[in-house]
C-alpha cells in the first residue's frame, strides 16, 4: 500500500461518522498540509458514495490547524443525491474541535478525450533541470517533502526572485503512486505560496478557504502545476492554481483565499 | 427601500431559521437567478453576524432550481466564530426541499487603499457605447433585466461572435441602489454565459457550484465585469469572473462549475 492511501484511510463507523488518523508525514512545520487534510476528508466522502467516486468541485474552509499524528473524525451528511451528481457536506474534527468544513459535489470524471476548450500547460524545463523545493528556503521543517517530489522552474524558485507572484513546477508522489483526483487535492496546496516569488518568504500564509474543481482523471507520471497570486489587499490574498497531467491535459483548477501574516501583522 | 434590499430580506425566527420570499423579479426564464439566491442567503447570514457583516469567501452548491414568488427558509449554523472571521454554513429551502447549500467565511472588508497586488480592469467603451443585454438574444424571458442594467462590449455581445469564450461589460442596479458586497454576489452570476460568446446560445448552463471571493467594498457607480470560460470537457465548464468598481479597483472574483445542457445532451 502506498503511503498516501494509508494516510487518507478512514473507517466508517456506521452512523455517518468515519474515523482515522492525521499523519505527521504531510506537514508544513508542525501543521498538517491543508491539501492533505482535504484529500483525507474527501477520501472519507468517496467511501460513502460508490457510484460518484470523484470530487468534481470541493470547497474547504479551514477553521483551525489540524493536529498531526492524532486521531480524527469525519461527520458527513448527504445533501442531495442525483443520477450524475451527489452533494455532501462534512466536518473534520480532532480532539473535540472542528478543523475543516467541507462542501463537495461528487460525480464521475472522464479522461477528457473530447475537450472543447482547455488551458494549455506551462512550458517548463524537464524535472531534472528544475530546482527541488527545499525546506531550507522557507526556514521550516517540511515533512511533506519526504513524500512529495516538487521541482520548481529555476526562474521562479528563489523567494523574491520572480518578476511575478507566480510559481510553476512539477510534482509527483515519491513512492511511485500514480496521481488521481485525490492526489490532485493534495498537489493543489503543496507548492510554496506564489506570493513568496515576488515578495520573498515574508511570513505565514494560512488558507481560509480552498476550492478545487477537478476536470479530468490524470494520466500517470509527473504533473505540472502553476500558481499565481493576483490580488493582495489588507493582508488577504487570492491564489489561483492549475494542474496538468503528463499528457498536458488540464486536470484541476484551484483557488484559495489566504491571509498573509508577516511579523508586523496585527496579532 | 430599494427593490434588491426588499427582495433579499429575511426575518429571523429565533431558532437559527430565517424566513422570507424568493421574488419573481430576478429570474432567467422561470428560474430565480443563482446570484440573486446567493445574495438572499448571504443577507440572512449577515443579519445574524453583526460584527462580521461582509462575505469574504462564499461557496454555494445548487441542489435544485429555486421557485420564484414562493416562501423560503434559511437554516444557518455558525461553524466557527473568531475575532476577525466567522464561518457559517446554511441551507436555503423552499416547499420542503433544499435548494442551495452554502459555506461562507464572513468578516469585514476595507476599501482597498493599500493593495499590494491587483488585477487591472478591462478596457471597455463607455456604457452608452455598449450593447444592452437583451432577453431576445437568448430566447427566454429575463425579468432580472428589469432590475439590472447590463451593457456588453460590442465585440462580445452577439452570441457566437467573439473570438474567445469571454463576455465583458458594465453592470448596475436600475433603481440607483449603490453596489455593495451583497450586490456583487448578484452581479457575479448575472451576465450571459461566457461560453455563448464562442459557441452561440447553445443551450442551458445550470450552475453546479459558485464561489465568490469579495476583495473590497465597491465605490458607487457602474461596475465593470469580465467572465471567461477556460475549460469545457464532458459537458462541464469552468467560468471565471471578476468585478471592478467605478474607480477601477478589483472588488470580487468568481468561479463556477456549470453544466452545458444542449438539446443533444443525454437526459
């Protein structure tokens, strides 16, 4: 079993609640990564909806940081069940406190053979000519990098070096697990904040809300990703992202509202 | 009292439920506009959160069409209440059936004086040189156009005439009510589907999920909007939107997942 599958396993208890454990293997500093927690929650929803296994549109509002290496519960409620789509809401709880509130529409993704419109993937040097994402550049421990191999465009890899608030690169799971829609939820929040490219690693960027729209099932292999911050005002920013599979097909789009907490931010 | 305020009024019943009425004045064909229903729901949330009056990030999943000229109930639950942010989830119900499921983080918007990054507004001919949105072009009754004045860029106004799946234009409330964050929720879903610009008015485009991130309080006057469809596959599309106020400041960003139902779509 691959590590990502092991760490997103929830066991249904039979009353709409599933139980599992938040791993310490996908953290940024001491906090479990938001994309990992989202994937964990959606894995639980998926188990309860066998005919609609794929997240088509997932929104998560992050209430409090998750707690690594600690038990979790997912309480889910089916809001509507249709022929092609089901909508669910769910709450991920740890130690008696709600951590994530989730709203998702599930369905079944195709392989995108008949795309009428699509966003072209970014041009990137091959993975071996890109710069591995490193913990040193951000000054925190990143256990997530033991599991995820992230290679950044050399033009955008150094904090503060980019001309735009953008980060582009490659991503894959280190243990060879193929990407799927669940892994895309993780990938959608696994790159350095795009704003660091322009401003430098200026602080902490906690996510308030994250929406990921899944578009196709990814092909196996390296995926490409591009994230950019287009609007930053009053310490709140919007980061847009997109993920493409090894065949260059758009697989997911993401948007998050995040706070920019610098050492000079009001407490 | 302005019509928009009258038609988004919900009266708290005291048990977390607020009651009101879905107006027939904001419809596309016989269906209340999704942006209007979103504004109505958020107006109800706002009344319950006096210190956090502004929607910062709102996601709605549309379960069933709303019913115009019919009573509605909003059941809301406060998920987390913090110093600067509160998160709420809510369900809008009519005739005993859930219509909208909402997840929102509320707070307080500034006027955006200290923007560090911002998206520039589109260039547009002045409103009088643009083309009023008309019901005739879509072949349905649009009661919403009795309340909203929408002027489209002449290059993109005719269905099927644009080079891209994009629509750009001006918007304001006809009765002179100034725009505010609530009106932005309406404006974010009030333009013709961007995909019509490229493909023509090919069918019905029901929204599955809509996320609006509010960025600043708008200044009074005409607002500018741009929507584009960047990805269409398997009859599902993503439409991105942005709204700017009369001073050219970005006020909101939107993203929706919608279905494209053509006469040849599977039932």
